[in-house]
């Protein structure tokens, strides 16, 4: 009973510690984290630091080590200053667990709010670039409108123009640009409609040709109006521009100790018989469990499963017509199996038990006094993790 109470205490402590954040302080002047200490590994972090009053967005980008171009971040997190917040510090949860004993490159960006007049300048620049692209891509004549690229390529290019133009800006009070809508795509396809072109521009008289030209111009103007409106919608939001950037390469993470577990449980071993006449033994057991992976960011099955080895604390008596069933070597049933986490500290165990009994109960074999045999077992156990570490 005392052992069970101890297990429950360990489980309670484990549950309450789970989910807490490790604090990491960023120093922009020294370009360091936690005063040159390694970053916490395989746990959520809370990044903190000082921030100038004019900065309203702080962004952290995590890259694999030796990423000289700082492309394709593994994780991006942004802190945004709340309305009325005049403090000189920030707190940002980093819900991305870093691998143990690795190196990462980290880029930190500071952004400042853009005033309305400057937003108009950004809108004007984007508008001019988009119109210039459309002018190059839409080639019109008295006969037809010709697209130099497919509608799919045009959509990709238009999105690239806006994304590149806003690359060093962040939307802080609205919806970020995620690409032009299907309305724009549909308008481009309408312009590229070959059958419509033939009807409009295969005219035999000047009045029809003029009407066709007017309709052609209207199609292009409608496309431009749609594109301008969607860019304007994004820039009507509060946006911030990049004013400072810090690149910090080769940031180390902590090395983590391995661990194994003490398992205490209760199980049943199938001995013989069928569903109507089942022979089995039950007893408490204790053993050690060695996880398939000690990493908290490994695939779920490997995080939750362990190889377990141990003994039943008592022999099986009065199983059918048999005598006492023990086990080899230690004279107690021995088991080897796999355990898997059901709850925070409750494990399901399954495997095989090595058993031993006097050969008189099963048929005497010359020269062998006892019979050793193997049978499946199942059980439920609680575990206590024990750390493995090496002194430096």
C-alpha cells in the first residue's frame, strides 16, 4: 500500500510539471540566449527579453544548423505588442521542441509600425509592379487578347510580386496576404477564353471591332480593379516594417540524460486450457523498462513504448492439477515484453513469461528434473522514471 501511495505521488508531480515552459532570455546587444548557455531541448520554451518602445513585433525564426542562407525555417513565432502596452519587455511562447545536443541557427527580427502615409507608398509601389506585369503578360490587338503565360503561371507570379514586396513587413491587425482569390483566377481565365476571343474579335465591320476592343479593355480593367482591391484590403490593416535583424548561428541545445523505469504492476499468465477451462496464474510483478526512444519529439509509438524485463513476486500455486509453478534461475516467474502508455503513468504490458515446474506434472524426461516453458502474459503497471547520467 505504501508503494502504491508513493507511485501516486510521483505521478501527481509528473502531471503538474508537465506543460511548464523553460525560460530563455534573449540579449540583442550580446546576441546571446541565456548568457551563452545551451537552449533547453525537447521542451516548450518561453522567450523573454527587452524591447525598444518603437518595436511592436518581434519574430524568431529557427533553422537547422549551418543554414548559411537562412532559408526554409523550421519554425517561426511572433510576439506582437498589445493595444496600450508600453512595457519594455516581451514574452513569447515557443511551442517547438528542439532536438537534444544539436545546433540551430536563429534569426531575430524587430519590426516597427508603419504609418498610414507610408502604407499608401507601399500600396502604390505594389500597384505599379502588378500593372507592369499585367502589361507584359496581356498582349492585345484588334483581333484578340493573348496571354504570354498560362493562368496558373500568372497567379503564381502575381502572388510572388506581392509576397516579395511585403517580405519585410508583417500584418499586425488583420489578415495576412495568402494569395489572390479565385475571383482573380476566374477573371484571368475569362480573358484567356479562346472561344470568347473568336466571337468578339472576328468582326467584319468597324463598329463591331470597336465594340470588341471596348469589351477587351473592360476585361483587363476589371482584372486590374480586382487585383488592386485585394492588395488594398491587406494594406488597410496595421502593418509593421523590419528595422533590425540579428542572425545568431550555431546555437547549441542541452544534452539530455537517458532514463529507464521501475515498473510495478499486476499481471496474468496463461498456462493451459481453452476458453471454457482456462488455466492461468496471477501475481504482482516488478521490473525495469527501457524506452524505445528517450526523445520527446520522436514518433508517438517510440515515445510511449518500452522493452520491459522483470519477475513476478510470487509463484503460481494451484493452477489446475499442477503443483507450484516457479521460474528459472531466480525461482520466480520471469517475464520479457513490451509496455505501452495508456495514461500519464499507467502502462499496458504484454509479452512472454518463462516458467518452471516439476517434470512429474507434465511427463518425466530422462535426465531433466524440471521443465522450463514459456507462456504469454498481460498486465497493468505503474512506472517511476530513473535518470541515467554521466559525470563530466
